[in-house]
C-alpha cells in the first residue's frame, strides 16, 4: 500500500480548506482573521509552500466545522490537481 508524501498531504489540505471555506460561505481572508494569522501565512499553507502545524490544522478544523482527519484526506466530489 502506497502512503501519500508530505507534499501530497499538504496539497490535499490546501484544497480542502478552500472547498470547506466555500461550502461554509467564508472567505479565505475571513478564515485567516478567525485564525489570527496573516492571509499570506494561510496562503503559503494552502499552496504547500510551508508545513502546517497542529495549531493551524486544529484551528482550521474548528472554524470550518470539520475535523483534522477530513482536512488531511480526500473528500469525495472534490477535484484535486
């Protein structure tokens, strides 16, 4: 069984954050504000140019009414590149 690489997991996280924020009707700017981080920091995490920490992962899950597990795994019906 192949395991995803860290880079693949980060890309899935970024796409899931975008998808879940849109589903909840929250902008990424508002999400960053709720997380008390800059929009740039959230953007770098979403674009997999920086690693995410547990605090960011759990914060996103809380604000997006999701779970860490859902943020890190593929969601049925979401397109991943």
